C-alpha cells in the first residue's frame, strides 16, 4: 500500500492561499484532500434546510471539481471525525494529516481526540495558522497575558501587523495530489438536509464598498457592508488577503477584522464565556425570561419597527445588518430583560455568518456582561437609532409593509418603564 498524506478541510474552503494545504503539497507523498460532515455538529441543527450546510456542500463540490481538473479529487465523509479517521487509517497507509487550526472549544476537543487516535497509529497530526492574522496567544500584554479590553489589543495588533512582512505562500505543488478517479459524492439528502432558498452573498466585495465602509456601514437601507461574513466564517476567502486590502483602503473595516480576532482570543482564553458572563458578577442578574416577549422578538412583532425589521430580515435571509444587530440585542436584554444566551442561541440558529466567538462577544457586549468598559447603562433607544440611521424608514418599510396599518402590533413594553427597570435590575444585582 502506497504511503500518503491527508489534508483535512474545515474552516478553509478554498484552494488558494490555504496554509495547511500548501504545506501538505510541499512534501513528496501523495496528498488526499478530505472533508468530514461532522455529525456531532450537524445532528444538533434544528433546520433541515439549513443554508449553511447547503453552502458548505456547494463549495465542496466546486473544490472537488477543481481538484479533479488538477488530477486529484476530494473525499467527502459523513460521520464523527474520530470514527472517520479510524476507518481511513485502515483503508490507506496514512503517514501524516495536515489541517488548519480552529480555536472554538468543540474544535479543540475534537482535534485532541483525533490527534490521540492518530498518534496510536503512528500518524503525525500537523496543524497550521490560517483563519486569522494573529491567533490566540500572539497578541499579549507586557506580562504575557491576554488582553481583556479591545482598545489595547487592537493597538498591539496593528503594530504587529505593520511590522509583519506579507508572506505569499506561492503556488501549491498540485503534482503531489494523490492520483484519483472521481470519488463518490455525498448528497444533502443522504445527510437528512434539503436545499435552502436563502441566497448566498458573493465572496468578493468592490474596493469602493470597503473604501467607503466607514461612511456607509451604519445605514441598513444602503448596501454599505461587504456581506463577507459567511465567507470569512468558512474560509472561502483568505483573511490575509482581505486584511491587506483593508489596511490600504479603510481603517474602520480593518478594525472589524481585529474585533473578530479579539473575540476569538477571549473565547480561547476564557471558554467559560460560552455559558457564563465574562464578568462573573453579571451572572447574578435575575432575567425576566418571559417566553411570550421572546417569541414576539423572534417573530419581529414587538411593535418597535427597527427591532421588528431586523428580526424579519434575519428570519427571511439569514442576515441582519450590523447596526440593527446591536439594536435588537440591546432591546431583548435591556428592554425585555431576556437572558442574552436566549438571543445568542437564536442568532446561532439563523445567521449565515454565525461564528461562536463573534456571536458570543457581540451579545455579551450588548447585554453589558462582556469585556466592554461601558457596562449596563448603555441602552439603545430604538426611536433615536431609527432617526439617526433610517430617517426615512426605508429599511423599516422594506421589512414591515403593514407598518402604518392596524395589522402592525402595538409596542409590547413601554420604553421609559423598560429602560428604568433595566437600570434598576442591573444595579440591584451588581450591588449585592
């Protein structure tokens, strides 16, 4: 049996500028690229027409086709990673497995299990940095500790980024792909999923869109954001190339990439934030958790137009404008006093660009429980946010056609009452 290496695709669904794939192809052994539809993740999804699964499947078929034109192929598997690798090591004489690092708690646990299994079989498990510019542990303070506040983190990040020489990986050695006849495909139906009707935004953004990002990003009626979130999440674009472009075109956009890595670092160093407030004292807040209020929020029927427009956009498209995400999250946690974990879980279910670190960090920011220096007394006023960012109600009317009719619900809560209740509830809990 011929000795081979395996490259394992995960959050890096592209052939260009893919670190682990590049280094796998540098060595002389034939390389078999694989992807595992992980049942540990997929079995927890409630929606059988999940647009993210459909997107991943579509991207993989494209990669498979590209690899076949280069003389190789892509092996698709469905199951738990440890079981899949146990079977692969019996089927092939695997010498090493190459992959790019993932920093989420489940991913780290999964990789430890796979590495342990492979080690017993004498197989090397080699991992590389790919989905970030600086991974957790690279941007630290003078004491070698993780930054807990964004501003100093971003300052050091930018200093390191400016000192860092752009490293081009070059052209992969495609000749080292394992010669292969076309391998069988796994269909969505075989995994219990269906095609989704939700369209996926393109993986390229006009330079002018990035260049004007600071001027256009806050207005939900405009096409003023890049919509690249899903492509960053699944690695269909290179964060290195995007950061290089952003550094030349728009500081505000680059800042968003830094926030992404800040929250990844927080999650890596403080995995408890998945279930608990970053600031432990905020776990004392007695949430109301009224299920009727929560359901009205989910359905976009709170009687607060900017909130409802955002939730309807999310439910229909799998996307919500970033400014509106902050407004809807603040409304749920502060106005309705519903636990931020409820909102976070709903966004996780619906967002095309769902990323655990960013979703968790953003929800804790909105709830005042996270790393931000501005705590609970920051409460977004839906009316003033509308006046400032959707003054003609263009965005609102797009998603709420019945706005000015008796079919649109009355507000489910009084603004002044809700605001004061939030302030009093937080203060009382934190003063204990």
